C-alpha cells in the first residue's frame, strides 16, 4: 500500500472516530440527566467535532483539495457507508446514560493515548492539532472521572455502571484495531506506534478504573484476531449517519 | 446534590464576581461543570465554587436600620443645602 494512501486511511480512521463520537455526545443535548451535564457533554462533543474538522482538513490537504466548508462537509457526510473508517464503539447506539458515560470514559482514555502517538508526527499540522487536543482531553477525562468517582461509590449506581461496561466492553478491541494502511502511515513517520499497541494499556486503565469486574469477562491479550472492523459497518451506523445528515438532506446544495 | 455558587475572576481584575449557581454531587464535579457552564467562552481566568450552605448569610433585616443615616453619605448634598439656605436667608 502506498504511503499517501496509508496516511489518508490513518487520518480518516482518526477523524471518523472523532466525528461520530462528537455526534453521539451532542445527542444528549436536552436529555442528559441534569442541566449542567447537558452543557458539559455537548461542550465535549463540540471539542471532538472540532478535532474531526481539523483531521478532515489534513485529509483534504493530502488530496490537494482546498478545505472549504463544502469540501469538508462532502468528506464528513457524503461518503458511502463503506467509505468510513470509524470503529464500532463510536457507532454504537447506547441504551442509557450509564453506557454513554462508560463509553465517554473509555473513548477519551484511548483518545488521549492516540494523540500522544502523533504528538511528534512528521506531519507538523498533525502534531500541532495533537497539542491542542491533548489539553482538551485532560478535561474530558476529568469530567468522566468526576462522575465515575461518585457513581462507583454508590452500590446501585455501581451495578448500573458495571452493567454498562459489560455492554460496551466487547467493542474496545475494535477501537484499537488499526486500518490496513497504518503500517505505511507509520513508515511515513505519522505515528510513534501502532494503534494496536494501545490495547494493553487501555485494558490496564479500564481495570484500574472499574476493577476486575465479571462484566469484563476474559479479555483478549492482543489483536491477533483481525476482523477488519474499520471497513465494515455495524447495524447502528446507517441510522446514525441518517441522523447526522438530517438537516443537510433538506437542502443538499445550501450554502451556510 | 448540593448547590454551589460560582465566582469568576477576569484577567487583570482584582475581584471575583458572582456569575451564577449550579447543582453538583461533589466539589470536583462542581468545578468541572462550572467550567463548562460559565467559562466555555473563556469569560474569566480564575474560578471559585462555594457551597451555598457554607456561605455565612445575614438575616434579611440585618442592614435595614442603616437605610436612614444620611449623615454617613459624604456626597456634600446636606452641607450644600444648608449653605444655600443660609445665603438666601435675609439675616
């Protein structure tokens, strides 16, 4: 696989994860458990969408396309579903706030590690986006940790959180599964290590946060078992993309 | 949940100003949520949250008697009025 193609795939996987995660957070506006949480979670969603936009810009740079709003929208919203490179964790439609919170913590823990990997990227713009994002991620984690500190301390809430962990946990491995082009992207100096190398530290962080829980069950030691999860879409993807495109589809040619 | 009062200080100014209140379960959550609710547009550079039940509040009529002490206002209006009256008096 050629380097530019590998780099594109790598950036696209990162951008698509951020885009979908941001969208998922924003869907809590108005329905989060309390008003202050509405604001916090949508603010975090905005940050993730901001990261996605910056990463999509890098993809357009690579293609030699000027990063106009229309070009960014086309890349973010107009691909056929097989053109997306997101993981199934960010596609997943959560059943309740507990699942959303657990995913928020797991995703942001992983995301901070992922930004670390590109903080010294050979692509200067990517390295500079990483510096900005890492500052924001510290607060995202602090928000999720502050909630979990309180909830894991109360027996009933703890049960619900661990149940939610059980639902979300099977999707963790796919989060760390790299795209096919990652090796080429790494040889171009894009990242310091493979996304797959984050699986073990992520497992350890999850255990440190939630304890050795029955809901986790047996964990996979490494990513032996590649399933090309970033090139196949889960059942939740299409409805999600439809919700994301809802306004855009009213008038596809509209200029904002 | 507890109610917290939120205070923000702007860069270059000395005083913290009260900007609102919020509900939170812990001190840490109060800080994190205040950051998003009141500082998301960088409205200040320092933040205090204070538990409302830690505020020492005076009863409502605490300062009422001081409302009727014009001699403590040093805007000169009382003296000026007396001088004006003295000038206009025939003697």
